[in-house]
C-alpha cells in the first residue's frame, strides 16, 4: 500500500535521525507531523510535507493534546515513528535517581505515550505502521550506560508485546536499532568522553567510530531507508522485530 497522502508522526523530527526519516516519508507523499521541544528548530525544516509542532514527550497531557491537534489537522495517523530520545551515560555508582528518571521519562515513557495516543486514531483505519527508534544498546549491554540500555531494552519489549497484541490486524510494530549515527549526539558525546577520560576529541570520537563494526559512523539516511522499507509494500510480515543497523554482526547479545 502506498504511503502517499498518509499522515505520519515523527517525534524528535527536527534534527538527526528523526528529520531524515520525516524527509524520507515526505518524499513518498506522506504528510508528516514532526515534533520536538523547540518550535524554532521545527520551523527551520518545515515545508515540503513537514508540519512542525512543539511537543515534550515527557509531558503526558501535552502528548495527548498535540497528537489530537495533528489528527484534527491532517487526519488519522497511519505511521508513528517514536524517535525522540536522549543518550547519557554514567557508571552505576554515579547514576542518581534524577538521571535514571530523566532517561526513562524520555526514552520509555515518551515512547509509550506517543504510541498509545497515536494508536487511538490509527485503530480506525485499515493500515498502520509503528516504529520505535531503539538502539544497539537495546540488544546488548552498553558499558557505563545502564540506564540508557535499560530504557532501550524496554522499548524493544514494548514493540514486541504490541506486535503480539495486534497479530492478524493490519498494523505492525518494529524497533530500529542503530549503532553510532553521525548526528549532534556524537558531538555532545565526544565532549563528555573527552572530559571524563582525559583524552583528545579525535580519540573520543574514534571510540564511538570503532564501536560500529564497519569502523565508520552511520549516516542518518541509512536509518531512514530502513524505516521507509518498514512502511512500504513487502514488509507486511515483518512484525515485532529489531532491525539492527550497526555495520556488521552485533556481538555481546
């Protein structure tokens, strides 16, 4: 089934992976609601089928109200991409409850509320695709990232369970699990690793590059291509799966 004219929602759609996915969907004719915390960022990329509206995925009421407004404006959602997330790492003894809750509120609660509210309109249609952007950290342990890994494992468990709930219905639920992607998060992580380990910026970046099995950063467009495939004909039987984009076989599973 063509996605031309269908309404898609992409959280965290103003930058990075989310923007790449939103643009890929819009290029196929979808009307894409993109959300993020900063309206000014969304306004800079809006147009060409992208419609920006500020939304904080950690605010349950705001998620409900914004999705309702988007559905009123562009019709029921038939593609949901729960992409908004944060990546922060600390070892166990340095992870306080505030950091744990901050990560869970965005990476897990935010995905849950986005999918739950988006499904209210999707269930009135005869076709739908739900994608959650997890991480390689969702299928393996990440040193120094227990809270982050736990949140991303939780996302995968949620998508697997929803796929079971809706078996036989015209909706699929899948997780996309990228390795290190060339986005602004890399820049922020370089600074954090550099300061924490007392190494140069180049050395800090190489730690992330070498974590990808093909020894390069992944382009956001590579992740977007996988997301687009999951929304196109031929992927109907791919459901409750984790699509790993890491440049090679993932070790430590």
